[in-house]
């Protein structure tokens, strides 16, 4: 076997992290993109290492009984919803399996059998936030490349092609966010094409329109944010006025000027064109301010399930001090504040901390404090002496997990109970290897926040030994 060769009639037997199928050939493990257990396929080897290989299906000899027809016309080109070809019941089953194997094989931990995965009521139109990209380099679909037509105008508004930073699939209809998301995006594209506004070219760093962000809430509030490459009021003012007129239900219409070479605009000023500079979301009895830059769980319905799970595992009695690490906009801290003595939230992004403090005030909460800074730098002996050691610690770190210094500090803090929320069971299992020096894993609860993807949220409850 070598890179570029084709291995015929491979039987896909398992699923791996990142949703890849697993096959074995002459003792070699092969990870196969877009493969489902039960498939038999010819696979072209794209990467060859000493102990494993990776590949792509070039011919599907026999389809798994769990394969279904994707429901979205953009599937295969668009980089989202990668598991649409897999029946949802099997998606949930494989996500449980990915969680279990992360703890068994990566962490090599003693752990109880994970509880049955908490699946969503909605597997379509479940996201409250979508960010679309304007591009001068539209990705041509297979049927378009097979014609003699010359596509001179390649403007597109949609999602990046999987693995490509400079190509965008133009979307007609997306199944991820409920209306009026599709209506807004399509009308914006129609207007901009009609007005012959230029779309950004990431290679030449030219063009005007860059990004479109749409946020919704279960309370019916609606935010739309544009990103422009440079300040041209004679262009953006008519566009914003048109959007406002066509969609009067918009409660927050904003924009930013991004002259940088990347699409990140979280360090830029956001200008409110009309309406409020935020929208309000509600989970349970708690209300939350969501600004254009806010990090907030993008599936509101499952976020409520997640927060209820965290509160249940924390076993709060009203007398405990709780630390909430990587608190973001304080959504978890606010949700549990009425059930504990005090809650201390720590977050690196100052704008998020400002929202967290606002959210506490919005919900008439007076026992929550929020601090800006890197968790590993804030958790000093002086800080702990001032705030007191926690009885319960909640942590919800980024996908990369926690820094080793933070893990050491948690062991020093020695809370009776730790609730570890993770969007990556592999790094979660790695971190628990350290924490399990002093803790035992009591419960694991996988939660599906993102249907039709291989992503899985997992909540682990740890209790101090002795």
C-alpha cells in the first residue's frame, strides 16, 4: 500500500473520532472519510504512515443499511452537516460510541457506562447563530463544470467548501437555521447583485462585502450583522436601509469595518445601525443578553438541557461556593446562581465578562462575580484566598481542553465535586487522566447539540476520593 493506490473491497467496521469510518487491511488501520460501518468500498489512500493510513471512497461497492439520501441540495460541496448520509438514530449511537472509546482508549480511565445520549427534539433548523461568507470565488458544482458555459461572475454568499479557505458554496436553502434566515440571506444576495456590489476575494484582498451574521432567539428577537472591507457609507447605508425595510422584525441591525486580511472581527468595533446593540435569549427562567461578539450555545433548546444537566450533577444546596471556569457570557453561572451561596466566573474575553455582569443584573442576581483574564493566571493563591476555595467547580473549556497549569490548580483547589463540560471527549479524557489522581468519575452524560455532524458534548461528574 502506498499513497495514491486504491485498496478494493474494504469493509468499514467501526466509526472513529471526527466521524471517519475504520477499515483494516493486512493489519493496517485505515481511516476513511464519509464512510459508514457496513459499507464496502474501494478506497484511494491519501496518507500513509507507519501505523495507519487515511483514504477516500472512490467507489461504493455496497452501501451500509444505515445510509440514507442526504436531504440538502448542497451536501457534498458545503462543509457543513457532514453526516446527512447517516440515519439520525445511528448518528446518536455512534456519538455515544465515540464518547465511550475516548475514555477507554485515550484516557484509559475507570469510568461508569455513559448514560443514554440526550437527543434533540429538532434535528433541522436548530441553530440560533449562522455566519455566511461573501466571496468572489464561488465553487462550481459538478453539473456546472461539465458544461461549456463560462462562469465569469463567481459571486457567492454561503459557506466555505470543506478544507478550502478561498472557495464558497452559494446557498439557496440551508436547513440549519429557521426562517427568516434563508429569506434574509437570499434577499441580501439578490440586492447586492442587482446593485453590482463587489464580494470579497480572500486571495487578492479586494472587494467590499465580507460576512453576514444572523442571530435569533426563542423570544423572537433577530440580529443581523454585516462585515464590510472598508467604510463606504454610500454603499452600505442603502443596503442596510433596504434590509431594514424588507425585514421589519429585525431588532438589532449592526455592521463593522474589517480591513484586515482575515475574517476575524471580534477585536473590531461594532456599529449599531438601528434597533438595539443586542438581542435577548431565555433559558428556563433566565434571560441573557447576546451581543454580536457574544459566545453563546448555538442550540438554545439543547443548551437548556445541558444547563439542567450541569445543575443536576452539581448537586447544589444553596450553601456552596462555585467556580465557573471559562464562563463566557456567564450563561451557566447565571443559570445556577440561585442554587448556590456564590458563584465566581472567570473568562479571558473582556466583552464576554461585560455581558456576564449585565446578565446577572438582568436576572436580579447579586451573588455572582465575574473576572477577566486567563484562567491559569487568575487562579493564584491570593485570588483563592480572597474568594475562598470552591465546594463545586464547573469547567467548560475550549476544544483543546485545559492547560496543565489549570489542572494543577484545580487539584490544589480540591473542590468536593467537579462538573467538566466538553465539546471534545478526547481532550476531556486526557485532562481527566490528571484529575483522576484525586477524583473518581461518577457519571458521564453525552448530549447531542449538533445533529448531522460528528460533534458531541459530554458532561462528566467527578467526586473527590476520600
